[in-house]
């Protein structure tokens, strides 16, 4: 008697990418796609409806991002097995995704066989963290961490706001903003605001 196939939900907002993933998964023995989602909100609803064995989740999607979708799914189903499949390899992206409860983290340049292996291993209760992802995660855990206020300031810097505008937005003094900016530059190991924005975007701390 053949074992039941691994039932997979695929969540990705790019139709061509999603179709390609469906073809890859469907071509593997013992695996089948039971649902497709194009937004994070849809992914949460379809997970509830179909209760898949494994979900492949893009990180950046409309309405609800991948991390928030994972959090919402796991509030209802603590043992949900979810693999992040994304183009984003910033250490902050990886940290947030795995902290939300993802069991695996794959980049979209992954081979067909590695994708299927990841699905099978996560379905079996294991985690799937490739070496390059593990290295980035280790960097994230050893780097000096921004405080919540420093993150707020950095996001406003990314939006192009001046110290005066940031002070008005956060209802603090310009001196306080300068203090936080200096802390951000030191922790990110950069010398100016432009470099801070570039590092924030690269690491996934901020989005444009």
C-alpha cells in the first residue's frame, strides 16, 4: 500500500513563479499541490481550509507579508510545517522568518532536488537550513542589535526624512534623534546615513 502523498500549499504572489513551483512539486513522486495562494491573507485562509502537510511561503507578498502569515497560521496550528522560499537572503529576513516558526528557509536559486528534499525533511519533522542561510543567521545573532527605537529611526531615515522630521514624527528632540542615529551608524558599522540605508535594505531590516 502506497503512503499518502505529502500535501503542499504554495504561496507566492508572482503567477509565473508559482506555476513553476507547482510543476516542480507535482512532478515529484509522493508529493502533490493542494492549494495556491497569491497573497499572505489568502495563504492563511487556504492553510486553514486545506490543512496542508507543508507550506512553501514567499517572504514578501501583498496584504500580509510571509512572516505575518506564518505567525497567523501558527496561532491556529502550532505544529504547522512551513518553508520560506524567497529571493531575500538578508540576515534579518532569515532571523524573522525562522523566529516566526518556519521550519526551513530556501532561496529561489535552489535546485529542484533540494526543494523536494526540503519538503520531505520538513514533513518528517526536521528543519532544513542550508549552510549559507545558517551562516547569515549566525552573523545576525552575533552582530550588535538595534533597539526598537533605533529601528524606528532607521526606517524613517530610509524614507528620506531629516533629523528634524524624525523628531517631529516620534515626538522627541533632535538631540535624541542624533543620539539614536549615532547608535545606528556604530552598530551597522557605517559612516553615514546613506550607507546605513543600503545596509538596512541588504540585511532586510528595512524595505523601500
